[in-house]
C-alpha cells in the first residue's frame, strides 16, 4: 500500500458481520501502512467547529496572553508550549533543530484518587494550565475530549476484532486511559528554516492510536510508506486521520506498524498564508497497563519481539526526550 486509505465507519454501527467487515479493512491498513482516514465517524460537526474556532482564537492571541498559560518548565506536559521548544525526532534519539511550531496540550479529564502506585504517575495527571480570561476554552476542549475518547474506544473495539480477539479485549487496559489532546500551530515562515528543520520532525507516536484533525494548508503531514517514499496525507473534509502508535505495534508484535511521519515546510513560493493548525488526540492506555504481545499475534513456539513495558512510563520517557533541546535538563511533575 503506497497511500492512506479512507474507511467508512458507518457500517460499524451494524451487526457483528458488518463490524467485522470494517475491522478487516482497518486491520489491512494497520498492517500495510499504519495510517487510515475515517469517514462517517459520528462526532458532531458543532463540537468540532467550536473546538476548532476556539483553538484558532487562542493561537491568534498576543504572545503575552499565550505565555500566561506557558508550561512552567521543560517536561511539564499540559499548557502552552512556545514556538520551537520541542524536536519530535529526539524521541527516536535523532538530533535535529527545534520544530517550527507552537502548541497547547490538555491532559486527562479525571484524576484518580489515589494516583497509581508510582510517583511518576503525577506526570500524566498534571493540571492543564489554561489562558487567563478565556473561560470558555476549558469547557469546549473538555467536550471535544469526551467525543475523542468515545471514538477511540470504538476504534479499539474494532482493533480487537481485526486481531481475532473479543471486542472488549482492550477494555481493562483503557478504562483509566492517560490520553491527551495537543493542538499544533504552524505559523507562516518569515525566515528560511535551518538545514534539516521541519514543522515537525520525523517521529512515530507513542501510544495506542492517534486521532488527528488537520487543516488544508501548504506544508502538511507526510507518512513514510513501505516503499521508503514520503507521501502526503491529503486533507479530506469531515474526516479524521488515524494512526497507530508504538504501544499498539508492541501489542501486535509488529504485525501492525507504527509508521514514521512528519510535517513538512510549505513551499517557499506558496501563494497566500501557509498558516496551519492540527489537533491530535493521543490515546494512551492506563498508566500501569502492561503492554506485551497479545496471544493472537504470536505463533506457537515463537518469542515476542519486544519486552513488556508499562504504558505511562513509556509515554513519559518519549515526551521528555522530545523537549530535551540542546541537552537542557528536564523535570517530571510530582505530587
């Protein structure tokens, strides 16, 4: 497969036979390229529109207002991250200049009491730092988050069917998921990038799956297909782009691929504004979920390709690498 397929989710509302048909298409996409686009996903247009407008408005604020919501130190996960303060390629230990973007992130809606028996769990449940004077933003983002987590749960049930498992196989692993929303804003480029500098460097995502909404703007998302060629992921109205992350690849013993992707710079001669916005819901299993090869992905007598990892610590270590620019010291939220 050398392009990203589009899969209609509407039949997945039907009987088991219909759900298995959709699951088979998803399984093929996850095996071949690790990316697919979904149509008829069921998320209300008004929910998406309100979230999109509010997020655009945030990034249009004066820098001083955005900085009031700035994360307090490198390694704090939720709030405003100023321009060029992260290099996603570092998560794969590949040095590169900082990514040409700014972002805002929000963490889980509910903080369990007590936290999991791990002091690092405070990382996943840190408070989101919201901009002052924009009281509508938390509620609108929370509404969008709830629809994203419901869609992710539906997709995980289809993933289970695609892997010859019971539909609710993943339920115990995601009932206290530590998922986050991140909106990335890629401004117009007034100066030329450094050599090797991109809007977002090549990386794979860290968790189980990602649900992405993207603008139709020059300088967009590319995926590295199995033939080794970087190919554009087209913008399709009223759709989401889905890709699997590292943890799902580990779960499937690499039957499904966590594919490298990046966001490229706009052409230097692009007409008009190349400002771009995207928003990703990074679905990540419960903090203490043990991720190891699932039975249906291991042949008799075979050995798993990966050792067992814990979901939350895996997420945290990948993120901390991405913000360790120029070897700067990063911290982990505690308490």
